[in-house]
C-alpha cells in the first residue's frame, strides 16, 4: 500500500477532481493557438493523474461532472480552500460560471463541516490565481481575477488570519500558470512570465514554462508535468521526490498540474 508521509502523519488529504466534459476540446484559450485535443487520451491522462494522487495517499472525491462545461475539469478554479472555509469563486470567463453550482453542492458531502463563502459579481476570481504559501495568500490580478474579486477575497482571508498580497498577472492565464510553491515555501516560476518576482519572499527560476507548476503531495514530494524534465531535475537536486504525469491534452488548453484538483488537508 502506497502511503505518503502526509497520510502517515495523520494529515487529512482529500482531493476534489472532476471528470473531463465531453466538449473538453472547446475549452477557453487566451495565450495559445487552438490545436486538436485527443479526448480519449485526455480521459486516460486524467485517470492517471487521479491514480497518482491516490498512490501518494490522497483520497480523491469526484465532483459530479458538469457536461457541457468544457473547462470544468479544471476544478481548482471553482473553489479556494482556506483552512476550514471553502471560498466559491466567481469565474472570470463567462463560459465557466455554471461550474460553481456543482462544486458548491459537493462541499457539504465532504462532511468536514466547512464554512462556505462566495465571491460575487461584479467581482471575479479564479482559483488558479490564488497561491497559498503558509499564511500568505498571493492573488493574481489579471484577465480572470479583477480588483473587486480581490477585495472580496481579501476580506474573507484576512478574517481567517491570512495575509493577502496582490500580484499583477498579464503574461499568462493565471498566477499559478507562472508561479507555484515548493513544500518549503520557495516560490518557483519561469522567469520570463513572472512580472514581479521581488514580491515573493524566496524566488527560484525554473528552466521551462510548464516546470513552474508543482502540486505539493507531502513535505518531501511534488507532482509535476512530464513536459518539464529539466525543471523536475532541478527540483530533485534540491532534495525533493518528483512524481510526474503526462497532461499534454490539458496543457493544450492552458491547464497545468495544479488546476486538475483541489487539495484539502
Ligand atoms: C481556461 O481558460 O479557463 C481553461 N482553458 C484553463 C484553465 C486552467 N486553470 C488553471 O490553470 N487553474
């Protein structure tokens, strides 16, 4: 039985995931040209992504599929977890607003007694723009998240003892397309896409764009995309174990490893 350090330590490790919609290929594109999506391969990659989380000790919970919502597989954008509070987001892309209902309905079923807060229009905020590093929450202000969304989010986060730092994002879709954080809090990113690296306490540049995204699986293990072998090698050199998954079909839609799940500890 594969059990991660996190689960051995008795930490709660749930991950929300959502089955790809049958119209996945019609997902939103902002910075990339549309290229054909192999839907069958996407389903296989998704299953392997879910299997990788489970192999590392996560219990995955499937949010009922939102068929017809092409981007619904990117479930991270719909909800942000702050301790015991689920913040339902207000997607910046109109085509994605219908994704929230199903995620909202799934929260009570987790049986965690979570508080629920919501970001309301005209505020917009995508979960992909929210990066938590300890008690600091970086929020990207860009194409999907607006100032009013950040204002609402800040009030929710500050009330729960988090510090909120807003970061401009214009070169990529979401803040977390450009930067994520290692278990020790070092923020990693692909420098040409990071506008203000000095906003992060510790910043480390990685050599590939898709190498900027890691999912923390435990204090010593991260999940990365197979498309970033040089970045994976760099992170292994820092003493981490790197688990890789091929998510090529989701990368064609500007998705990365983080956005395919919501981790709840
Ligand atoms: C979108 O444009 O909304 C989707 N095609 C991709 C969303 C990726 N989400 C993320 O990085 N958090």
